[in-house]
C-alpha cells in the first residue's frame, strides 16, 4: 500500500514558526504572571455595585428567588414559540433547568416556613 504523505511529514510551510523566547522577553521585560500564592495573598474586597441587603431574611430572599425563576421561565417559554430545531431544544433544556431550580427553591421555602 502506498502512502501519499511521507512518514513523518515534512515541515508544514503554512504553520507559523515557533516564537523566539528571547525576543518575547525583550518585548515585555516587566510582564509578570501572578502565581496562585500571589492571588491568594490578595485580600478579597467584595464589590458593592450589586449587593443584597444583609438584613434581608432567608424567607424574603427565597421568595424573591422563586419569583425571579418563575419570571425567567415565562420569558423562556415566550421565546420558544419563535424558534425551531436545535435552538428551540436548547431553550427548552434551559427551561427545564429553571423549573428544577424553582422546585428546589420552593422546597427550601417550605422548610423555612411550612
């Protein structure tokens, strides 16, 4: 049996050459990639742009969560009517995930206030 390509193939003229590390180091001498230790040593400062009231009760948060999930489910079902094929199936999958999250949130809400 005859092979069309040599074994191993010759150098591919289309592939870019390997970068020269010395030239890269000269181009960006002050560039520093932080290590995991650097990242963990940095204190976390939570953002305040989108915050939830720390005084809000768990029941209030759960009610808001259930209502938000129900709203998302309604929006998804309105969009599903305008789609066909794979996009429709993907959106129905998202709808199922939202529905499961809503059921779970309702179960937690039942445990908070039976």
